[in-house]
C-alpha cells in the first residue's frame, strides 16, 4: 500500500467536536485568545473547560498536579503551569484549524521558528530525517506547519485531526493513522520513506498500545516514565537523524516552534538482535528522553503525559 492509497478510518463520534473546533477557529484570533485566555486563568473558567472537556478534569489536571508536587513547585508556580495545561488543551485544535488557512504573511506574524537550520543542514546532505514529536505543548501543529513549507512529510498519528475537522491537507502531508493500520504497516511505510531520503514525523514518548511491552523505563523526579523503543530502532534501520521539536504558546497566542540539534544514530548500526544493537537503541532513546525532560523541567505545564507511575519497577540501566 502506498502512502497516497492509505485511507484512515474516521471515528464518527469524534466528528462533531472537531467540526465545532474548525468553525471556532474561523473567528478573529484576538477574540479567541482573549476569551480563551480568560477562561484558562480563572477558577470559573477552568470549571467551564472541565465541564466541556472531561479529559482535562479527569486526566490532564490530576496528572499535572502530581508532577508539579514531586517537582517541588510552590503555589504560584503551580498555578502558572496549570494555566499552560488549560491553554494547550483549549487552543491546540483551534490553532490547527487556523494554521491551515493562514497566508504566509499571517503565519510569519503568529509563528516564530528557531533551529530550522538543523533541518536544512540535513537536507543539504540529502539525508533522511525523523522529526521527533512528544506529548508536549501544541506539538500537533508541527506536521501541518512543515508541510505548508513545501516539505513532503509522512506523519504517523493516533488520529488524523485535520481529517476529523474537515480541513483540507497540503498535498505534501501524508498521514498514517496508527489505530487503523495493522501493526507493521506504519513501520513499513516509514522505513520506505526514510530509505528514499524522505522525512517522517512520529511521537517518541508514548507506547502505541498498552500491550506494547517493549519499552525503556526512566526515572523522572522519582516517577517512572516508559519510552517506546520504536523511534530509535527506526532511526537505526533508516540511517536517519532524530530532530526533536517543541511547539509552545507564548504571549497573545503566538507560537514558538523550536527544532533541536540532531541526535545521530551510529553508522553502521550493529547487527539486528545483537547486544550492541540493543545498547544503541537504548542510547538513542535516552538521548531523546533527556532533551524532552529538559524542556519539561523548564515549563512543566507543557507536558501532556498521562502515564507517569510511582517507581514500582527499576529504571532501565
């Protein structure tokens, strides 16, 4: 199956929410930002968001408060970072719908880009690249932003939110929805893309399913965090550098996109199944995790992890 032939299944029960987000994203941004930011910063506003978005109340807020506590944040710091949690939840999809319609001039006003030279250096050498996303900030914007710059990218997604919103994607953006593909399909398509010198985007900090037992456990502020090993293995198989990126909301709803320096796999990689290959996979995973965790230490309200656990299992060596 080619990338263009892949047609993701769209859950019908999700369409009304995402179509409403698309309509809201057409309102003037100053109105969206001022009203939404007021909701995110006030108790009654947060209660309204909790009522409308139960996953915030039941998942994101308790998980975030738990992390803030173990990090030792004081009351004021916790309130500031909790505002980020609500902003990311409230604005991410609206920004996605807005980005799809912006002119180049409007996009330049709302988006500040740092570190794009890291990607340009890889492309100048005609090397494949894996853009490493994470459950952080408003990172879902990145594949669309990159494709709008004329870069052909294969994006591995849990949900094709643009499809759900009824937003037309650029012809350079190809989405593979993991939940609607058989287990090996995403790997096959991504590897084919990389071996042809192409660009892939995937999330490197969450297991695909609860049944995926192969992971690397790290300790983050006394809590256990499991990292999947698939991205590192794909990097080794495809000979692709990993470029972590982070999209964050700033004042007045401007978005900063920062691309970090490349994490390069060893060349040539050790043979499959060898102890040395396993060590290379763990090393790449550790290097990505260290970059991500450093960003979370700076702005912990931008993390969107739901799988932090008490340290009941030993961290991987």
